[in-house]
C-alpha cells in the first residue's frame, strides 16, 4: 500500500500540469493571505485609533465642563454620562480630589499608569476584570481626572475578525486546491487528446486527428495547426507510396525487357548482329531510366527547398519573353503561332532558372497539343502577377484538373514520358508561394499561374 501511494504521488508530482497548476494555486493562495493580513492589520489599527480618539475626546469634553461649571459641574457631567445607557458601559471615568478621594466615576481605584501600559491597562470595572485605554490629567484645582475606553468589546471584535480571516484562509485554500484539481484535469484532457492522437499516428493510423473543442482557445488553434500538419504528412506519405509504387513499376518493366533481351542472346545460335541489336536496345532502356532518375532527383531538390538559397528579384516578363523567343522557331516548325503580351515589368522573388524551366514545360505541353495558336500573357496588378498560357487543343476534362501535377499521372497511359513535367511545375510554384489553376479555353486549355509581387524593404513594389 505504501509503495502504491508513493508511486501515485511520484506520478502526480512528475506531471507538468500538476506542478504548473500547483504553482499558480499557491501564488493565488499567498496573494489572498497577504491581502487578508493587510486588511486585518488595517482594521486593528483603525479600532485602536478610534479608541484613542474617543478617550481623548472625552477628556477634552470633561475639561471643558470643569472650566465652565467648576468641580461641581464636572461631577454632575460625569454622573450624567455614566447614567447614559448608550456608551456608559464602555466609557471609564474617575475624578479624585487633591487628597486622592473619589468624587465621581465608575472606577473604584486609581490604576497606576506608566509609559508602557497606557494603551492597555488591566483593571476592575463593575466587578469584572478588563483592560482599558486610559488618559490622566491634573486639573487647575489639583483634582485628578482619568478617562478611558473599555477595550474588551474591541478585543472581542478583533477576535471575531481574526476568526473570520482564518475561516476565509481555510476556504480559500480549499477553493485553490479544488481549482488546481479541476484545471489539472482540464489540461490533462486537452493535452491527453493530443497525446492519444500522436500515439495513433505512431501506430500507423495516419488518418487520426485531434478533436477540436467548441471554444476557440489556445488549444483549439494548436490542435488545428497540428491537424493541418497531419493532413500534409498524410498527403505526403500517400504521395510517397504512390511514387514508390510507380517507380517500382517503371523500373520493373524496362528491367524485365532488358533481362529478357539479354537472355535471348544467351542462346548459342545467336550471332553477333543479334548481340549488337540487344546491346543497343538495352543501352536505350538504361538511358531512359537514367533520365527518369535525373528528373526525380531534380524534382526532389525543388521540393526540398534547396533552390531558395539562389532566390533574387527577377523580372518574370523578361524571363517569359526570352523563353517564348526560344520556342518561337520550334512552334513555326509545327505550323503554330506563338504570341506573347505583357503590361509591364513583373518583379518576383525567386530563381530565374526554375521559373524559365517551368515556362518551358508549359509551352512544350501547349505546343504538343495546340492546333493553331498558343498565347502567353503576363499581367501585373498591385499584389499579384498572373501568368497565363493558353492553347486551342483538345483541352482536359474538368474533373482531371485536380490530378494534373501528381507524380507519374498521365491522361493517356500510352503516351511517352513519365508524367513528371507538371509535377515539377507544381513544385516550382510551391517553392515560390504561387498558385496553379486551369480553365476551359473552348477549345483548348488555359493554365493560370499567380505569383506574389516582390516588394522592397519599404513595402513598395519594384
């Protein structure tokens, strides 16, 4: 049992949420304690100050009665005050003549006052021991006047206030502990949902997500960001599996062909011409695989963000004009008209070589499918640059727009190539914070690209 208690205590103490809530709880408790102590001391000081002021006021009033009515008037005033049922029980009076004989008052014996006991003097009042605050003065006729205030009621009030403060401290401690427990449970629940989701992800369930609360607090936004990250990871993992399967397929087919061709020339009846033909076809297959690996490595470099180190301010309109000029002769050979239009300089922050490679891929695709006309335009607005490449070819079905740019995706499986051209376009745009869209040119296809306008340190467009 002791070992179990130690284990639970250790687990509780090792909890960051428990220690965090405990620290805040103790801070709140000691803040309440200090506040109550301050209030208690202020109340005590106020009560003692009132008692002192009341004793002083009584002394001043009776001295005034003496100067007005003499000793007889003072005796009459003391007797009238004692007979008053409002404050008479708490006020103390004693008038002695010059010989020390009592003339009036509710105190039987003259107490001895010193500098240390004036604030609280022990005495007997109405046959009961009590403490009082007393003042003493000698009148002009050598009579002695003592006035004071019974402190028992004040001390009783102070005790009750102290008890109330202790009860408040105890209740505050209980509330703080309850709050610590509740906050720890809430924090454990919110963190626990993240931990459970992370465990499911580690077990291979990539579709698991953190449940979002109805309250949009810090944990809501944290969970939302983590879910977005998990969506991206799942998408990447799905893409990796697809790429791996496709690469395996693209490798297996040519390797199988090479293997079969080499096996055919193992036949003793094969002559030198057959061997040379097989070697030639095998070299062609290997060169084709080498191109595939080069494209994959290039695409991997783009997606990894290595090329960001070569970013500089570039004029997309100038880059586009150079690429269009390079493909103009090739388009004429295909009996196609290639046009270009721009409304001015289009400054972007990026890699000029990658942007030119992206434009080359788009124009090559357009030349491959266009019938008569290919149009390239660059339009600059305040915040964005729009690059548009359109052709009058057969176009692409609208439901295929979302698939364009996926690794190894081809509309026509029998066509040449590996389906990595538009994948590189998407990767280059992602690297430059751009967006890719498609539209129907009726007939043909319109490729829309949006890139942010580069602005200098002053916020002005270049």
